[in-house]
């Protein structure tokens, strides 16, 4: 069964799903807590592109993007799909065809 897209992104915006949540562990073993509203939880996160605005040509649906901290909206649920809105290009740091195995370098 083919899934039906519930929303389209406006110009200059990217809709994402599967926004990375939870604590992150550095290679050194240090754990950075989930975003708790303090400096301890500040870090970028990966998410899967759900839809892109009609003016965006270098990111495509299905790719994963690395989003700068605080550049995503609160999660909304539309027809059972959890979505976040990202401002492009300000919030997008990188793109990858598959979800990277991501560890902080320090």
C-alpha cells in the first residue's frame, strides 16, 4: 500500500520526519542530554526529509538532513505522521542519502 503525503512544504521550508531525539553519546563516553531547554541539550540533529518547498532543488524527499539546533519547529501530528518544519537554508547543515551513524567527534 502506497502512503499518501499529508502535507506539502511551502517555499523556503522543509518538512521532516524521524527527528532524532534522546541523549547523544560522544566517542569519549560523555553523554549530552536530550534538549532540556538548557545549554546541556544544545546540539544538531538528523531527520528524514518528508517534503521540500518548490524552490528547493538541492535537497530531495527521502534524504536525511542535519539540522542546526533550534532550527526545527515543535512536532505536529497530521493524520498520524509526526512532522517538524525546518527553515531552509538557515537550518540545514548537511544532507545524506541514508541516515548516518552519527557520533560527536570530541
